């Protein structure tokens, strides 16, 4: 049996190595658009701020794949799937056959329709290559658009690098997907104690500059800056699944065995929508611990077990500005 996994993130690697732990004979191939082995995206702000070296970002080395007889195809973006012929086609035109396919390619950074967002000096911390560009960028003043965990951690990292830092959040408080307002306001106060300006309830209208960033205009003010970090969340990657006739909603739809609507195709990680373990409702949880468990469930079912995923849960922890923050479950607010 040959298992092809599209995506070299946490979910995809969990599938690959979970299969290998249980079966030596299965042929495993990971198809990755990036040119590096698995790394932890949550570590990128720490690398940016100098809290860890680049090597600490990686969860695996290329030798780990060779040791476990897992083929890692880097620089190989999958562009189409043919369920009829059971093949995956890459950007270079290569066709890869499969018996079982796993979609674990995550999502893409949501790029808001802001004038000037393509200017030189606009970055993200979604991928290692973008973080490396930001790390070597010579700037003095940065605006972070969005205040999720990655945005807040990026703000702290830039402050450590000597930047003047401003955070702009469209909603009424920072970390709106994780915390209720009273908790978020305490964290906001901690940030301002480190001389980071936080503006909530503001919409960015324009990034100024002809070719490079010179400032940001919101619906309430103008801020001079030479650097912008876009941290506006991740959109699940559903285009590949849609063109293959796989059912999608906000994400790729899967059952409790992580199977999609097309036979012999599974999906897991940030690209799927799943069940909220607290409410039983369909939900999106783009969190590492859920990706790991989903990858394990998919692997076991691929190998013939019948294991059900009981649902995702909201658990997140972060440490910034000498403050430990943990959230679990749902707030009634």
C-alpha cells in the first residue's frame, strides 16, 4: 500500500510517522510545497525575537525521514488530484500515484484587501521563509495587523529587536478568539507596560508608500512606520479538495474517522472542519494538539482500524510580556 500525504506540517508528519510506527511495509510519501523538513510554526516568533536559534524551530531533520523510510518531496506543490486515477499532480507536472491519500496542507494566511499590502516591508510569520526575511529586515517602527497569538508574539519579538511597535485589532479586544474581554484587557495592559501601543476596534484602510512602507492609515489615525506584519489569521486550504470533488464547508469536511466524502482520501489538521467536543457543533480549530490527534486517528484508520475522533477542543497557551496565558473550552460571554 502506498500512502501519499500532501502537506509537511504537524498533521501530515503525524500521519506519516504514526503509520511507520505500526507498519514497516507501507510506502509513505510526503509532498511538500516548502523546501525544509517539518518545523513548528508556533516557534517562529521566538526565532524572530532571538529567543531560540533557527535549528530549534525544526521538529525533524531530513535524516529522520530517511531513517524511517519516508520519502519527503520538497519544493513539490500539489496542484490537482484525480480520484479516478488515484494520482496527485505537482506544479512541475509530476504525477504521483496513491492507494490512500491524506490532505494535510493546512491553510494560507488571510490577506485582507488593503491598499498597499504588496509593498516592500510587509511581512508575515506564517512560514519560515517569511520569518527569515523579517528577521533580516532593517526597520525601526512596525505595525502588526491582527492580534491573535502569532500577532502578539510577533509584536513582542519586534520590541526585543528594538522596534517601536503598534498593534491594530479590528475587534474590541486583543486575542478575541482565545479570551473574553476582561482577560484580554489585562494582557493588553501588560503589553502597554512594555511600551507597545494597542489600538482595538480599528480597521486598517491603507498601507502607505509607493514601493516600500512609510505608514499605515486606519479609520481613526495614521501611524508612521517602515514595517508591517500581517497576522490576520489563516484560511483553510480547500481549493485542492474542491477541484477533486471533495465536500467542503469552511474547511474540508470529514467524518469521525477523518475520511472525506471521496473514498480513500482522508484529511486532517488546519485544512479541515471538525466537531467541537464541547458543543457537538461543526467548528474550525487550527491548533497544534488537535492536528496531532487527528493525524494519529487518520493513520490508524488508514491501516484498517476503526477509531473515531471524539472532537476538537479549544486549548491554547502562550507566554508573552512575562505573562502566562492559558485558555480551555468556551466562555459564556
